[in-house]
């Protein structure tokens, strides 16, 4: 059994928050992290996740994960880990819900395409930084200030949940305590994300016929052992039901590994406060060795049997080419861009084009792209 609540002394106290960029004095029955969570859920960027690709494009099936359902699965896992460990559930949930709002259309291929284009301008696209721009500037729902006016710790976690900032970081990220680790609640998000997408992609890819359970079991040792258990317990179960049993047991194995590995790392490091977590030279949220090996094996299998298959490679190439063409069109026709957020009018044209395309859902992108293609054909 996992010992529960043993990291409660490392829980980030909401009353110690460095606050919001614009002070608020409105009374509320919610604390700051609960309010942040709710502001994220009510944002347009969060709603748009429903129409953004996770891995599989529309047309293969109508019940595969999209970016929104993936986000909800990450939030469920991260919240559970926080509760068991004794960390702040609301803080963790807010970060989990926000962790993908900066993703452009067409999943990873969209991010790669935009980054490749911006590289020509000496710039770069990174979805966590774009998410920060969204919550700071693009969402405009309040009369008193631009953006969502989230607490410092949630903004910090948005940009640092999956990577640390170098001590010499400058620019817009310099205020987010470069050189220090984020709180454990933020560190949880990256591995909860990894568990969610590994196990979900196994589910969706098997449903799409990319591999059999036998092939998965042969390639991933833990999956093979779990399948033997399942076949012994439910010999008459069809493969689809065996898959669901396998997915649940893989999630349990990885989640236990995440929580046990984190407890062991924190106790081994001797950290006793949030400040000591921040000052520690390494992140303390981690898998046990067994869980890390399972996660790595799942990734390797999915890359070989799913992500780099001809179907998905061709889909990614097609999406990247379309982004390249639409980007070029707006560079030549800046008058066709919608007005940007107040205060960002002076941004370079390439950045404004990037922000517009990155905000699009897959479907909206395709509508605009077809309109542009029609205009170019007629001219």
C-alpha cells in the first residue's frame, strides 16, 4: 500500500502565493487556485482543445482522444497523485487543465511547423510559452485587466511544468524564478501527462488496428506480464475487453510508480519545505525504476508501431505544408489578419501570424485554408 499524505509538508500553501499581476480584492468562497482553475475552464483556449488533434486525425474514428479529452485524463491522474501524496489538489488541477492550451492545430506537427517557420526570423514557437501569452494577453474576459490574471504560481507552472528555466533566462520568462525548481504540484504534471498519453495511445492505436495485444506484450515486458494475468483470469474475454483491462492495470502500475518514486526521492533528498524543493538541484517527482522502464518501453513501441507509420507521417507532412502555405499568405496579406490583443499591436508581423494560426482549431484552420486557396485560384 502507498503511504498517503506523507508529503503534506511539501504542499504549496495557497496563502503563500506571490499573488496576481493585478491585485484583486473581490470577496470569494474560492481560494486563489480554485479561482485560477475555474478561469482556465471558462476560457476560449480551453474550449478550443475539443477541436484540436491529440494523435489521430479526424476520419479514422469518431471516438478517439482529442486534446480536450486528453487534458481531462491528465487532470484526473494528476489530481489523484496530489491527493494521495498530500499536495494541493486545486493547484495541481489548474496546471493540468492549462498544460496544453498553447498547442496549435494538428498536434505535434503543428508545433514543429510553426517553430521551423519562426526559426527563419530568429524566433521560435514553444507551446508552453504560447500558453503563457494566452493567459496573459489573448484571453480578455475581465473589465479590470487583460488576460486571466492568474496567480504567479500557476503562471510559473505553465512555463515550467515540463522543463526548468536556466538561471540566466532573460525576457518574458525572467520573472518566473529561473534556476529554481517549481513546486511539486507543477512537477507532477509532466509525468501525469506521460502516463495519460502512453496508455491512451495504446488504447486508440489498438482500436485503429495498428497492432495486436500479442505484439504489444512481446515488446513491453510489463504489458506481457499483465496480459498473462488477464488471460488467466478472463480466458473467454474478447481482445477489446482485454485491452481495457490492460490499460487500467498499466495506469495503476505507472501511477503507483510515480507516487512511490516521488516519495522515495523526496525522503532521500531530505527536503522538508517548499523552499527546499525549489532549491534542490534536481526535480523530485519521478518514477520508480520499474515504472520508468515500462514508460520508456511503451514510448519506444508507440514510436515504432504508430507515430512513424506511413498514415500518420503523411498526415503530419500534409498539415505542415498547409501551415507553411497559410503562414506565407498572411505574411503577404497582413490586412487579412484579425486585430490582435490590445498592447501587442507592435509585435513583428511573423509573430502576429504565428499567434493567429496557433490559436486555430483543426477545423477552423482548414476552413480558412480552403478560403485562401479559393482566392488564390481565382486571382
